[in-house]
C-alpha cells in the first residue's frame, strides 16, 4: 500500500491537504485524482482541495493548488499564508520574508511570529490585480475591463465586477449577504459561458468604507469558509467603484482578513493560518 504523508491546514476555515514535495513524490498524471480522493469527506480526509509545497527555480518555494474537483487553480490566498506558516514553522526556511511561485505569478510572503516563535499572521504581497477581460479570461473585447457590468444568468441580471488576482473572480455587491442563495446562484455564474475557464463568485455587502461582509462560491470547490484571493478581488472591486477606501477589513465566514490596495498598485493581504493535523493517507 502506498503511503502519502500530509498535513491538514486552514486559513480562516478554508482547509487544504498539504503535501511536502521535499519529502514526498507524486506523479504528475495522478495529481487531479489524488486531490479528489483526499478531499472526499466520506472516503478521504475531507478538504477544499490539495496544495503541493515544493522547490522552485524562480523563487524560494513553489505552491500548486488543486480544487476538490481535481481542477488546478493558479492562485490561493489562504493557501499562500498556510504555505508560509508551513515552511517557516517546519524549518524549511529561517527567513521571515520569502518568495513563493504560483501559476498566477511570484508573490512575497512575510511572516509575523507569536510569543511561541511560531507564525501567527502572514502578510502576502499579492501583486497588482489584473482587470482586462483577456486576463480573467472573459468573453468580449479582450482589452476592456468589466466594472459594474450586467450579466444575464438564466433570466436574472447580476451586476458584476471582474478581477483577476492570478485567478478569476466575479464580484457582486448586494444589500444583504444573508439573503443570497450562494449555493443556488454560484454554480450558474461559475459555469456561465462568458467565463471560458469558469470563475470564483463573491457576494459582498458593504458595511462602511472600510468594512465588508463576504460570501463565496469557489470555482471547483463550492461554498468555502473563506477565499483569500476573493477577499482581495472584493476589496479591489469596492475601491474601483468608490464604495471603499484603500484599507478594508473583510468579514468572511471563517474570520477576518485585512486587505490593502496600496498606492504602489499592489494588494497586501494579512491574516492567520493554522495547522490542524499531520497524518498518512493510504492510497
Ligand atoms: N480558496 C482560495 C482559492 C482557491 C482556488 C479557486 N477555487 C480557483 O479555482 O481559482 C483562496 O483562498 O484564494
């Protein structure tokens, strides 16, 4: 029987199975299937997906993200904070600032230590948001943006703002997130033909110019407790549409994130990450 060592971690409840490729070897062609199997709550470990931590020839570490349907994503904000905690707390680096390569680009993570000298919070420089339709990708004029544009979804109109944080997001401002049928509407927007690679969908209630309430339907994983790239995209959408100032406290189901869209054009995300358990998966 093959044995796969793993750690389960979460960032505000957005939980993944982490595999350390400095110690474990997986074949490329089996990755989607393993992601589906480990994520299954009944016959696997149970998670929103699987994240691989490995060496990079361009950065200090490389992160690869698989949703729980087996699709590979280009970025994951909660994953980046968890990877930063993993590599520091487990002694893979002694640097408190380092770079992580993702399919969506290279980002810089800075760890903030608690009294126990372990990582308590992580700030990630997520880079500049990309707004052009070709960056999502999204049908239409490739060099135009999508800001408060009407999208018809099975007879109902939604006003969306599209933001790529390495991965694609459709942000929708609502009066009251509690009234939104996230599980009913989310998949229809995720699979809308205007998004050829599907999309993550965020429903945002503005509390005041520095605070929002956030709900998400994630591409490839469904409803999750939090989405770091989604929180960044929501803040960017709110700032672009002049609903929010540049520093935003985002209330997600699993807790809070601080997002800043700095004058330098980069988005900074600060929040926690936690280990849940270590184990061996029989495969
Ligand atoms: N939960 C993540 C995003 C994971 C990938 C996403 N579902 C996609 O397919 O793009 C986050 O914290 O950003």
